[in-house]
C-alpha cells in the first residue's frame, strides 16, 4: 500500500513538472505551434513586448542544426496572413531560414483598409516602434541553432516594403533589404552603411508617384547607399499578391495582381539574395 502511495506521488510530481516545462516553453517562444511536413518545419514563435504577446512565423528545411542565412519577411498592412506565411515557405524552399514578423500582436490580421491603415499608420508616425518590433523578432532567431545571425536580410511587401527600407536605413548589421511595391520615403535619413538595397516597383503604381521615386534616389545617392531600382511597366500596387485584384475591386483600391511581374520580381530577389549572402 505504501509503495502505491509513493508511486502516485512520483506520477503527480512528474505531471506537475511536465506542465511547468510546457508553459515555460510557450512563454519563451519554443515549440509554440510547430509542424513538420516532409523536410519543411514551420513554427509560430511566441514572445512578449511590453506585456503584449506576439506571434511571428518561421519556416526552414532540413536538419535543425544546419545553419542557413536568414530572410525576415515584413508583411503587407493586412498582417501575417497566409500569403505572407507562404512567402516564408517559398524562401525556406530556396534554402533560407525565413521569419514572417508580427507587427500587430497576437498574430492579428485585418481584412479592411480602414483598420489596416490605422494599425500600420502608427508605425509611420513612430518609426522607432517598428524598429522595436523588428529587433524583438530578430532576437528570437538566437533560439534557433540553424539561423545564421550573422547573415540576415529583410524583404517586405507594401507596408512591409517601406519598413524593410527603414530597417536598412537604421540597421547596419543587415546584409540587404528588398522592397516589393512599398512606399519609399518615410522621413528617416539613412546611415552611411553597407546595407545593400533592392527596390521592385510598379511603374504604374499611383501610391508611389514619380516625385517620391526621385526623392528616394536622391537620398540613396547622397548617402552613398548601394541600391538597385527596378521599375516594371504596366504594374500597379500590390502586383505580387494574387488576392489583390479582388481586394481592389471590393474596396475601390488601385491594386491588382500581375503574374508576369510577380515572377520577374521574385527572380530579381533571388539573384539579389544569392549575391549578398556569398
């Protein structure tokens, strides 16, 4: 009878320890929501910023100890949607460790331009807040032995494209930054750093007027930044997102998908990343 009681106590202690370990892992962003399909592992990484929970998304191929260059993906103003997660997966298939960054907290996504403009607008008003979110997400990479913290690039779409350029302006440890149909001028002056920049822009994008393009190029030239600017004829805003045409029709926005330019811009990004990570 005494043996049974002792066994019961041991089982109870093991159960308590197991629960505590699981809670600690979730709090620290380890194994939050993890799945492996074939050779690809995807995971939601949970962490806190000023008492609020954030959920960024990572994807990588192969062994967890096989070190890979990192590409951080900054989302459109809709948040970390399936579209952004799929971009992270595509990057993982190319051999990179990819992380899609949660800017809004709790992995929040929105489905209307009014709320999206309100949420994303705060980061244009206070750029240092965007840097805080970016840096906190980047710090999570230290938990992954296969993420090469010395080789990090950032890419972004629309709102995320503007933020990618800002991170290049503010962060001299990045290898490079790529903006897909993002705004170019946000009031932040760049450092005279070595971060290389690639801008992939729609020539017919009414949200990025010629005056803004000229100001951007002047700023880059003055700061002696190594940058490349590609203008795609007949492409308008959000040309990489297959859902953008329907969104444009629904909300009367001048956005539309362009399959050909989507492919060309992705290839340009691939060439750029391969070069900066040599």
